[in-house]
C-alpha cells in the first residue's frame, strides 16, 4: 500500500509491534483512510479522524485499530496509543448502540445532573462509567458515561446521546429517553441532527458528511443554538454594543480592562 510519510518523519527510527494482528476488518476502509490523509499537509495530522473511522468499523479503538492507524500513517503503535488514550472520545472497550453522556460538572450537577446520572445508572442495572447495558453494538444496548462538561451550561442540566443534545433534563425526562432508546426508538434531540447510532456518528466525526452510510449532509443538519444561547448576542445588537478592536500586540498594548455599558468590565 501507499505509505504516507512526511520528510521530517523519514529519518526517524521505526519500532513496530502488533505485526501479528489481523487488519482485514479494515480492508474496506483503505479508500476512506486515504481520503482522510489527503486533507492534511502533514499525514500524521490525520490521526484523530482516522481513530473515529476505526470506531465506526469496530465500535471502539482495538489493538487492531491502533495497528491500522500506525500502518496508514507509518508511525508506531505507541504513537497512536498515546493519542487514543489521551482523548475521552476514543473508547478502549466496545460501545453500545448508543453512547449516553450525562454532564456532572458543577452547574449541571447543582441543577440535578448528579441525580440524573444516578437514576440512569440504576435504570441500566447499576452499571458505572463507560460500562454497557446489553451486548455492545446490538439494538437497544447503551453505554453510559459521566461527562465533565458538555459546553451547554445555559441549558443545564444536559445529557447527550451520540453527542446530540437533550437540554434542560430532569430525572423523569432522562429516564424516558433511556426507555425509548432501549426499545429501539430514536427520540429527537432538543437541538441538532436527528439521532442515529454511535457508529454512524463516528463516520461523521471522521469527516464523511455526504456519505450515503450516514444519509448524506441534509439528513444530518439541524439547529445547534438555543434561544438562551443567543439572548446575549441579540441584546448587544439591539443596544448597539460592540467589542473594541484588538490593539496591535506590543509593549504599548493596554493591559487594563475595558469598561462595558453599565460599569461592568
């Protein structure tokens, strides 16, 4: 196969492991892998979307998946594993049909996120963080995780299913979502694209937005902003508030805070 090697990497010694692994499960993904690599001036920059492609195929990042990425990018499995074990979106154990993430960071927790997480765990048989109810990958199987922040504090408490948002949750509404997922239904997120499943969302995260496997770009479109999120921007527009231009960097750049309307800074 074609090797994707940058000039800077060409002189580096290669230490290979896992050469005995069967990578045939990825044979049908070589074209997609090549398309991912072609997006970047430095091939190794393609590692993150390649790992999402691996999760599309296997539902997690296996040793074979690590070896596949190393083979495509001509880097070592250790270099791939260093990345795959750093980011929480890459799972080392098989994930269910759906990944349910409950925010338990400060604001969500104070508004009920801890109670939601505890109730969902109980509903799923007392499983814990990154554990799966049912056989991973089969219809109705769910993997749960507590998330440190889902970047939706204005809509707390929130949970996501395959990274699609369900805002302003309560224990009852969260359990209703869980029940529908277990029954094979796909409740519509509060905002964002219609729900699919974990593996298809991984293909999207690998950058294949128009792929027929995910229904094409139109099938994965949806509003991402809520009225609460837009309220500040609209208020500023109505009152003519604008941020001052950024001064040029240098020794004369002011360091004091800029006073905003109402005396805030």
